[in-house]
C-alpha cells in the first residue's frame, strides 16, 4: 500500500513539473486601431500630448475646477466604487491564502468515565474509572497546487482588483464629467433666467408704449391685447427659467455629496470657448480609458477562470502534519517524553461527478467569449465617441458663429421694428414677431455655447482624461 501511494505521488509530481502556470494573454477583440482618428482631418502637430491630470482646468474656469475636485472628494457613488476596490482586494487576499500552508494550535482537555459492565462490587455498584486527557499540538495542512488551479484563482482575483481599480478611475472620470456639465448647466440656466427677466422687462415697456398709443386713440385695442399677452408669456417664461435653474443647482449639489438645496451660485458667465485640441491625435490614446482597462482586466479574469476550471479536473495532493504532547496530567504537557506526532498525505482524484467539472469548463469558456465580445464592442463604442465628439467640435463652432450672427441681426431688427411702430410705419404683429425672434436667437445662442462646452468635456472623457483614483477624504475644506 505504501509503495502504491509513493508511486502515485511521484507520478503526480512529475506531471506537475511539466505543467506551465496559466497566464492570460491580452486581447483586442480582433480590432485594429487606426493610426489616427478619421474625423481629425488636420495634419499632425509636433505636440499631440493632452494632460491626463486635471483636464477640467483646461476649461479656463477656476471655480468650475474647484467644484469638480470637491465632487471627486465627496461624491457618494465614488465612495461606493472605492469600497468595491477594497472588496476585490480582500477577495484576492483570500484566494492567495490557499497557496500557503495552514498552521493551527490546538489544546484539548477531556475528562471521561468508563463503566465496566459485568464487574459489580460490594453493594451492587458498577465498577468505573475516571480519566483525564490533555493534549497540546500544532496542526499543519497544505494543498500542493500541482496544476496551477489555486494560482489561477489567485491571478483571476488580482485581475478583478485591477478591474475594480479601473472602475474606480472610470467612476471618477464620469463624476468629473458630470460635475463639469452640471456646473455649465447651472451657469447656462442662470443666463437663460437673466435673458428671460430682461425680455419680461422689455415686454412690459412695449405694453406700456402700446397702452399710451391706445389711450391716445392712435392704435386699436387689438394691439394692447397682443402686447399684454406677450408680456404675460414673458413673465411665465421667467418662472420656467427659475425652476430650471433651481433644478440644475440641486443636481449639482447631489454630485457634490451635499443636501440638495440652493446655496450655490456658479455665476452667469460660461467658461470661454474651448481651445482646439492638438491635431493628429493617435488612436492609441484610447488605451488610457479606464473603462477599456477594466474590460481588458475582466477578459483576463475570464481567461484565468477557464484555466482554473481545467486544472480542477486533476488530482489534488494535500499534506498534513501534527505534533505535540499528550498526557493525563497538565504538568506533563511540557515534558517531551509525552510527545506525539503524525504525518500524512492525501491524494484525491475525481472519477465521476455527474459532468460538473466538464460543464464548469464550458461555462467559463462561454463567459470568456462573452467578455471578449463585450471588450470588442466597448472599443467600437469608444472609437464612435471620439469620432463623434471630434466631428461635433467643428460643426458646433460653425453653428455658434451662425447663431451669434442671427442673434445680432434679430436684435437689430427688433430695434428697428420698435422705432417704426412708434412712428406708425408698421403694425403690432411685426413688432412682436421681431421681439420673439430676438429672444429665440439669444436663447439658442446660449444653448449652443453650453452644448459646445459639453461636447468638449465628452471629447476629453472619450480620450481617457485622467482623474485621481480615490476620494481624498471625508472632511470638507
């Protein structure tokens, strides 16, 4: 029997020596990145570097930058993402613990009574003996990872930690972008409110002018009713814009981890128009994106889980050892004459498990193929985001220029229309129509400026702008 066990152990060790540890290989999902983005039509410049840290400072608004950094310190979703990193790290430590031997100290104390049935003594009592037994020992157990199963599990858990860290960077990435957009939305809402209030005041002056002309018998009642209707609509628009501004401020408070109140005033000045990004950006910049890094690490995890499942088909060899002393007297536990020890080896080879291991391999392989497809889809989505943002940058700049000209022309037309109405050269509908056109043009101009800034933020995020990886603390400055 000893010879048979020895032969099995030697055969197992010989096979293990020929088995290479399971290591994942990076994948690209069959996609090849172009040298540069198609929408970037400008020739390459000498410097194509974009600062990966504090990219929001490029927007040229210090208060916006400070607000983004506050969100990165106190946002609740970001704190949850940081906790998930700790969870993944703890799981990796648990997975790695199986590689090391387990050592435990044991102290046993027993008191027993034995009855000797059939040996009565005088008086009819049963003869009995009471004994004490005390044992102190160290117990060692260790599973030899012959086929790399435990190592593959540990490597997969480490890849999960790396994915969780990338997720944390991605969460900070998203929070910074959302906070920047929320700040810009607050400022634009304040500008729209200021425009609505100025429009309401203008409509009130127009109504008063029409009232005087009606009272003097120069204009009919129709003009007064139309002017009053426009003034009421302008007053209603002020309330609409006020609600929009308050909603934008509350949304920003939530991103900052604050109570959603109104104690925040971003002002009424949008950051300056974004400067053009360097020409000739290499498409390899996408590798900086945290979401792609996380997806690649999850693909590596899936690879390792396949190897772990395959290694589980082979025998497991465990070694055990125990040594200590045992006596019926506590004082003898330190006497080496009472020492005892055991050594053991256990080889467990699966024979039949109802197809569980084979099905597990199929499951892990299917999960790997799913992760590979998801990674490829994410790369395509990232390319689409960059191409779209690059293309939008040019069209939005053109749109803003046209809307600025339209707003200027509309305001000039409204001024001329007012003068002609006062002199009786035009009617009320023309006057009110030109005023509405001026309001619509100014409103659209403010909106496109906001959209242009948001598109710039989207481009920075799509190119993988970097953010601090962890919240800085729990106390507000």
